[in-house]
C-alpha cells in the first residue's frame, strides 16, 4: 500500500509549455528503463516541447544499466539520479511511466497514483492491477517500444483528459492501495481481530 497522507493529491502543472513524463526506477533493463528512453527519443522528434525525466539509483545485477548506455538518450531524457524524496518531482510531472518487463507491484507507481497522476505501465502481473486502461492511464505490452511511444503520444494529443485521469488515479489509490486498509486486511488474514483490539484500547483509555 501507500501512505495517502504522505503522498497527498498534488495539482497538475499547467500543460501549456508541454507535458512532463516521469519514470522513477532503479536503472535496470528489466524495469523497462531503455524502453522508456527509446520511446522518449522517438517522441521527442515529433513533440519537441514534451519533457522526459528519469530518476533512480544505480542497480545491481546482470540487467543493470550503466551511465554509458544512457548517454545516447541525453538529448531527449533528463536523468535526475537517485532522489531522497520523490514527491516534488512527482508533483512536477503530468504522467508517470513505468514500462516494467515483470515484477511485483511497484511502489513508485502507487505513489504516483496517490498524488493523482495518470500512469502508463505494462500489462504484466503487479503493474496491470494499478491501471484501468483509458480511465486512469494506459496499459501497453511489455517490451513494446512502439506501443509505449504511441501511448505517450496519445496523451500529448488529448491533454484535456489529464484531469479526469488524475482524479481516477487518486480514487484508485484510495479504494485499493490505502496503506492503512492494506495493513488491516493483512492483520485479519493473520488472525488478528483489529476491531477487538481497537475496542479494548478505547475501554482502557
């Protein structure tokens, strides 16, 4: 889940100067970082006012991406490095992009939902549960750069849809990913009766 108070709703920035796309992830090919960079490079040629941001720490492992690999995309993608607090950068963006090749449910996506940002992600387990296609974002096939580019281009063609998608993202976070509700549900599954515990605490007070 996500802390809905810590990640409160943030108003969308004005889109007149161009939409801002953001990806936050460890620099790992399995997270779809290169897919994002390549889609951004292609789209930047057609939409020079659009801005593409990438933030995240250096990854470990066989699919980790080095700075040298990212360098060819520097004219299209601004790399911000690792962020101590992602909230200001999320607030600066219009759309959150996370084209993972497959993993659990990414926390960065939940944080983007919570502040009210449309999300473009892949139709892989964990990611696909965060997006209702064409309601609070878009789902694309994993590893499909043209489909990812097309999804971002569709956002640029219909910026008027951003506010409704943003509201839908926050609503989805409230309904399905509220950290408090998730924790309470886990406690119930583990056999703890949270209502009795709360009642006992009230009587003791």
